[in-house]
């Protein structure tokens, strides 16, 4: 059997930077309690390892409110401006591990909002990255992820609008939604804030999926970019499987008629998990 592993699979720059930041803080603040506000990345295996080293995850603002000391690391997805304000007011040490590409969007929406523009964010409104972006965009902001969402926008004609995107949004869907927005009579400024790594990962995954008999997508079930990869691969290859670790892969599903298998992985998937899946698929077949 031939196994094709995507070159773009695994940790992206922002995720690797965030994870390394936590390990560095563990060393720098021995004896102190280290927290992350939300999981640092969407990967259960990484979170479990950090918890073994004493890192605690704060899931809510209520938990944040009870803190009196310690180090709080801002997750790679970023957070709302009010979280920074709250931590600064309490005198808590902040270590910012927000992905630089996400931080760039924070700066864009804050600037454009201050200029009087209405902000439209294309993305999943329930995703922490989008929640964080929204928290820098002022009061005049909407999140859309479908054509129906855009249809329901009730803005004045000639409204000055700035459109940005969640960094991991499907590039083709982003283009489609932008075209729908353009048909409205807004004074529109579009900034494609999907990171290049996401676009490259999605493009490579689709190309491989079109060439193989079966496709394996590895990543956490809560990972937005992995979900997008699965959607793209499933549309190109009928036998596409979404797993978190090797334990989730039923080798019996890859029957004898399968001659080629493709493997890709989300931006929060450690290399050791990718290699384990890749090596076992090769050994068995």
C-alpha cells in the first residue's frame, strides 16, 4: 500500500509558538501556579501532558474572577479585550500566546471600528477565536458563516463595512460569502485574514484526497481547522476518516481494495501522533 502524508500536516507556526510558550513558562515559574485561559490549543493529548506538569485550565470568567495571583497564559485563539483589562486590573501576570495572525485581526477590527466601520466577521460565532475577535470590534459587529446569515443582516445602504475572516475558515466558502456581501449596497472593504498555512493545508489535503482510495484526517474533535479539512477531504474522497489518535482508527475499514491512503492533520496535531498513524498504516498494509 502507498501512503501519502501531507507535508503541511501538523503544528502550524502559531500553535507551536503557543505550546512552546507554556513549556517555557513552566520552567521560568517553577513553584508558581500557571493557568491558561481556555485550552492553549484544541488537542486533548497536549492538554493532558500540560496538566501533568501542573498547568491548570480556566474555562470561565467566573474562575478567572477568583484568581488572586499566578501566571495566566492567553490561549493561541486569543481572547476579548475585556479579559486583558480584567487581568491587568487584578495585577495578574499575563503571558500572551495569541497566534500573531489572530492578533493582527484584533488590531484590524479595533482600528476599523474606531474609524466608524461596521465589522463583519466570517466564521463560526461559537469558536473561541471568533469570540475573541468580536471582543475587539466594538458594538457594531456581526458574525456570519452562511448565506442566510448575510441575508438577515439589516444594515443601512452605503454602510461602511469591513469584512474579516476567522483564520481557519474554508477559503472557498469565504470567497463565496464575500461575493454575496458584495452584492449588497455597502461601502465594503474586504481583508482576507485566512492564514496562508490554512489555505496551503486545505489545498494540499484536497489534492491528496482526489488521488487516493482512502483519506485519514487527524485532529481533535473541537479543532475548527481539522473539521474544515475533513469536510474538504470527504467531498473529494468517499472513504475519509476523522480520528484523534491511532486508537480511533479501525484498520478493518481500510479493506484490501485500498491501494493508496492519504494522511493529513489539523494545525493542533502533534507530529508524534501523525507519525504513529503513518507508521502503523504502512506496517499493517
